[in-house]
């Protein structure tokens, strides 16, 4: 773990940013006492696109395992349109 001061954080952020890009964790100190820890965000997992299997698992989880076919959707839409027309 690297260490930097608050002054370095304020005045030399690009240096600290390159450390973060290289996977370093940085402890920020004020007068020798740690006040914060900087790490890379865990967003690499969030930014990738989910796989088809993950999407299917999410759909099943959110729908309680029940899914509707395209035919059923078309029938429901036609039924709703009939009700609006009269």
C-alpha cells in the first residue's frame, strides 16, 4: 500500500491517479495520521455486459420463474384493444 499526504492528493493527483490505475491502494495521511484510503472502484464488474445466462437467471429471479410467451403477449394486447374499441 502506498502512502500520500493530503497536500499530494490536492497538488499531485495525476501521480496518485496513475498509482490507482496500476492497482495500488493509497493511504492518505494528514500530519502522519491516516484519514482515508483510496482504491480502484469495483465497477469493472458492473461495466461489463451480462451474459445471456445471467440475463435469463435475472429474469427468472425477478419474475418468480413465470414467463410469458410472445403469443400470450399478442393475445393480451388484442384483448386490451378490443376492450378499448367497444
